C-alpha cells in the first residue's frame, strides 16, 4: 500500500494545536539548524533593529560564491549567489533590499573579472541576466525615487566593465539605457 505524501496542510494542523511555548521551541530548533535559517529569521524579524545589517549574511554568501578570495582553490558558484538573493526575497521581500542584493551580485562579478581578467561566457551571461533582471524590476515597479537612488551605482558598474570581453560591457550598457529611457537622467538626476 502506498503511503500518502505529507503536505503543508498536514503540518499546519499539528502546528495549530501547539501553544506559544511549543511553537517558540520549534522556531528555536529551526534557527539553530542552519545558518540559512538564521539569516531567514533575521531578515524577516530584525529588519528594523539598529546596528544590524540584515543583508550581511546574504552579501557574504554572494561574495563567497561569485568572488572567492582564492579562486584557484574554490570554484565560482553562480547558482549559490543567485540562491542567496532568492532566499532573501522569500524571507523579506523588501524591494530596495532585493535590488541592492542584485546589484551587489553584479558588483562582485565585476570585481572578480577586473581582478582576474577574462572569465567564461557562462559567467558573463549570469552577470548580464542579473543586471537586466535588476533593471526590469525597477522598470516594473515604476518607483522613480528608487531608480534615482540606484542610478549612480548602476552607471558606475557599467563604466567599470565597459571594455570587458564577450560583449559584457555592451550588454550592461544596453540594459542601463533601457532604464534611462523610462527614467531619464538630466545632470546626474533622474527627472
């Protein structure tokens, strides 16, 4: 006889029967279980706490994945960097913070390529698609203030890699141009 697959509905019924102390114990166990869980809880519940950068655990994962300190020992792991952004978005969902992590991903990639020169096509495809995703996110949300906040950083990243191979610099410049068409820039300010 085949066993029925357990679902969230089954688990939810059990959790609803627990009291606050029991639920707190379960959450504490989850918190202790992994660093990813800790980052999730911090991002979800400690966002407004002073002296706590809720993006730091995600930034550390991105930097270690995209721009390892010793690349001759550690492989660049693009999917781990992307996963960190996805997990943050699920934990918190704040648009500004998500865009900030997306930009950080590209910035780490730019650091890596400027340090170690020409990387492979897969690497540049990943950086280019993340930059395009970031730009499309800003366009989709039509938040002029947010676009104005990030425009100088986006322009700086495009300039940093303008002469990079594989057409990478051109790809970023084209995406930035799309954003500037929606949010025109005059004398360095989004108008």
